[in-house]
């Protein structure tokens, strides 16, 4: 199986997150179509049928290609743990 270009994957994840935020802030048919297109493309590129699985696989691919791993605060540090925007 061919491996997707990490740069393209990163761009798709960024576009997916941006569209999810835009759609959550204000529902719009054009944004919904764009989000569906990006979700489909991510699924095809990552060989999955679920956008959540596609995002998870894309994250793993980028981590394997040297993307810096975000620092997760410890449970006793009192800091909140952030969630991925893409999920």
C-alpha cells in the first residue's frame, strides 16, 4: 500500500479542523459540503470508513514521520488536558 504524503495529510487535518470549528460556530450548507468532502478524502487517503479512524491514523502517520509529540500535563499538575481539535 502506498503511504500518503505527510504534508498533504497535515493540510487535510488542518482543513478538517478549521471546517469543524466553522460549522460548530455557524451552520452553513457550503461549509457542510466542504467538511463532507474533506472527511471523505481523509477516509480514502487513510484507507478507513470512519472519519474518526482516519484522523487517528493520520495522527499516527504524522507522529511516525517526526511531528513533535505534544507535552501532556500530569494528572497532579493541576493543568487541564486538551483534546485534539481534529476529533
